[in-house]
C-alpha cells in the first residue's frame, strides 16, 4: 500500500529538556509541521521505565514538555500533541509486538545496556521492552517519518524489523484483507538531519548531552535563564588551540567540534560557514559570540514556556484534545491489527 506520509515522534517527560533535545529533535519537528501531517507525543509510559518517578513531578514534567513543544513553535491546532498514556492503543499494540519481536533483537539494544548498567537483573521489564513500545507508538498511526537525534537510530531499525516481521508473519491474512503489496505496516524512516543530530556534553565532548548527566554544567536546559546559559558556555571545556579555518581541523577535537556544531545549528548555517567567520579566533571570543546566539535563540522560548505552564488547565485541555484526535487514527488501525492476528471482537 502506498502509505500516506505521516510524521510521528516523541520525548520523555523526565527531567529538563536540553539543547540536544531542542536542536536534535524539536527544531526539526517544527520544520516538518509546515509540510506534513504530524503527531508529537509526550511519552509518559516510557518515562516510568528507568526509575521510579514521583507522581507529582511526573505530572509537572508532562506539562513542561508540552509547553516546550508549543514554545518551540509547534501549533496544537495543526499537529496532534498528546501524552501517550491517554491513548491505550499504544500499549495494546506493544503487547502484540512483544510477541513479534525476538529476544535476540532486544539483547542488541545499546541503550538498554547503557541504562541498565551493571545491575541488569534489577532493571524493569519495561526498560527492556522500551523499544517495542516505541515501535508501537509509531506504527499504531502507520507513521512513515520519524524525526529524531542520532541516538534513536537503533530503535528505529528495530521498528522496521518489527513491521517487516509482522507483515511477513501475517502475509496471508494481510493479502486476504486486500493489501495487494503485502504491506500492512510501513517501514518507517528515521529523519536524522542537520548539524546537531548528536549534541555533546559541554564538559566532555565524547559524551552525549543528556538529562541524566550528574553535572548540570554539562548541558544547557531549556529552562536556563540568560546568565546561566552564558556561564555554562563560558565554562565549557575546550582545548588550548584557537579555532581552525577548515572542518578537517576539528577532527580529534571533540569539544571544539561540538561548540562549532551548536553555533551552526543555532544560526541555521554550516560548520564551514562558522569557521570562515571564526577561524583563527581564540575560544574566549568564540564563546562570547556563542553565548549571544544561544541567549537570543533560547530566551524567547524559555519565556513562552513559562507563560504556558502558568495555565496548567489549558495545557491539560490541549493534551485531551490531542488524545482524542490521536485515538481517532490509532483505534481503527489497532482494530484491524487485532483482526489480522485472529482476535474476535
Ligand atoms: P528522548 O526523550 O531521550 O529524547 C527526545 C529527542 O531528543 C533527541 N536527543 C538528542 N539529539 C541530539 N543530541 C543529543 N544530545 C540528544 N539527546 C536527545 C533524541 O534523539 C530524541 O529524538 N525513545 C525516545 C522517545 C520515543 C520516541 C518514540 C521517539 C518514544 N517513542 C517514537 C520517536 C518515535 C527517547 O527516549 O527520546
């Protein structure tokens, strides 16, 4: 079947959103909203997989992430914005996919290994099955395009494997249901684009910027004020040399490469352009310019987020409306899936 292009993506409401989430995903989402039908989810069911979440804090985080989506430029009248747990079709399809996915596939997932760490026996089953729920998130809408940062690539490969195996396991039923090309679920494509698909820690250019890093200086949070942003950039780790004039000069200089990449992404330009302007400059000069760009770009988003979270009832209304629209798409696809599997109902 020629699938209608449909964008799906999501973020976890755990901790603060940071510059990596903003540049690696949100900016792309806003762009795709202009040309595509988009569904953007706050994945609250994923949020409880790694560690116990304080229920009050989880509620606040769900509203904060919703506010961040809108403050970054998404329009809730155009795109569907909702929290995952309000659409139970995700969990139901995930169960069917738990029976499609193979243990061997999940054993290869590097994020599970990283998150579970040494104490694997003590990790939740939910953390292990996390990528299966992610596949269900996408495929319950027959999502075709998934804008994400680099770190989600492996999960999206798994999503394609699950779609392919489901299409193959039920090929007879799928053909009988009238899908002449045998495709019931699309093989969703990752959209990993731009100069900031992997924003690194400000303290260590070899580590991903992450909400779980113990040091707050390692990341710029979307809630940081102008002074904090400037201070974190000023304290960012660098090496002793100045900036090179060509991109090749950034090789084996992860911190320099990261800061130049962040500047390029914030200015919607390329690393090469940035180096044309700053090649030969000292980091002290470049960091001042970077702080200015970051503050100019992020503080209006920050102010809008603050305005939005001051009215939680309005955010809850947006999520309810989004959930209703999401259910209207997901429920018929789930019902058809259940019929293919042989469930009566
Ligand atoms: P999460 O909540 O960890 O991250 C949300 C998005 O931000 C991107 N990202 C980054 N991009 C660049 N540099 C970084 N340092 C950085 N850190 C995070 C992530 O790649 C992601 O796009 N499993 C997903 C959530 C999810 C999902 C889905 C995504 C659940 N279901 C279905 C797409 C489709 C996650 O944990 O993202």
